[in-house]
């Protein structure tokens, strides 16, 4: 039977379209510097870096720890369900892989100790997790920072660093909740369940406030608190929205902070930034000494 080239059209046309899209995209790409030229991969069974890419003057590190890594206190198969202590073990291993050779401290410890020395004897650390909605609502479950990870990072900051104040931050849309209920509630309405329904191993009555109070009790020399960034806009008098009465807010104006000039590294450079190169920050983020971001790994 004679072969018909027309039979390939359903495959050829999409391929040509895809090639055109890729060519167009590549022609419009801006050549940015490599953002992570010095990478550290902490793999299962490894006691040292497997791959190191060095570049003068820039140092960024990535630590990757799998649940079955032999160096963990409680290694588990990759298909096992992990409890909070196992997750904490992995978080600590990742943080402790990032060592500053000059001081022997982890880089997180070094930065916080340096800020504390600069300030005289205080260091305010803000912990920003990815918490943009109530658990199990609107977003996929993996869009929220695992609260077992939050617990581990918060405990590490309280017990292993020189931070004197540690503030857990949250922001996003929490319809029907009052300012602090995203922290204090363990049971959510609309069939959303509890935190423990989404993050195995947490107690049924787990709440973010309860977690903070537990770690605070174990570290009475530290100050731990929580801030909902939706109520934390900074005003010109140095106070946040939540720190003033409505009359006091009317008597002042929002703070305006200049947006740094576009340097090829930032993604947000919109018309409103070009016309009014300033924005109103949240006080906890703007005035804290160290911001620890706990983003989600999304692919």
C-alpha cells in the first residue's frame, strides 16, 4: 500500500508550531547571569558534595536531602509516610549541610549572629512560609508549605541560632476568618478539615499558634510571635496597620519605599512601578533583620 505523507500532518503541524514557539521564545530571551553557579547537592549516601560548580565572587548552595539518606537519624523509604520528627530530621540535615567554612557555623547561624552583633544584642528574624489560603482550599495540597517543615524551621531558629525574636508570617486570602484565626484554628469550615488531615503525623488539635507556643515554652529566652501580613502595611510613622486605631491611621499616610532599579534579575517590573517607582511594604518584612523564606518546590 502506498504511504501517504498527508497521514503525518496531524503530527508534523503541531511539531512545526512548537518549533516556531521555541524559536520565538529563544529569540526574545534575555541572557541573565547564572543564578546558582555554586551548587551543592546532598544526595542519598553522600557525605560530601557530589557536584560542585564554582564561579568567582558568587556563592549559592542547594542542599537536597532524601528521606532514605543514610545520615539521617530515622531514614525512611521514599514511599513511607513521614512523621513530624522525621521531617524535622531532614530539615536539620539540609540546613546543617550549608556550612560556612570560615566560622564552622551554618550560613543561617552566621548571618543571624552577624546581625545580632551589628545591632548590639538583638536580631529579629521573620519566617515567611507559603500560606496563601486555608488548608485544602483553592490550591493543590502541595501549594502550602508543609506545616511539619514550618515546625522544624521554627524550632531550628529558636534552638540553634542567636535570634532573639522570631515572627511567623502568613498572608493571603482567608475569607470569613478574623485577623489571627489562620493561626489559632485547627478545624476549618467548608469541609476543609484540620491541618492534620493534610500533613500526616500532626496532632488533631494542631494549630500554628499552638506550635509557636510549644516552641516558645521550650525557649523562654526568645520571643516568638505571629503576624498576618494582611494587617501589617507600614505607615509613615513607622507603625503597622494593626498597631493603630482607625483614627490614628487617618492621621498619617502609608509609607512609600523606592523600588530598586531594574537590573535584569527581578521579574516584577510593571507599568505602575515605572510611573510611580515605590511601594508600601509590610512592616515585619521591611523592618526585620533577617527574612527566612520557606517557598514550595514546584515543577
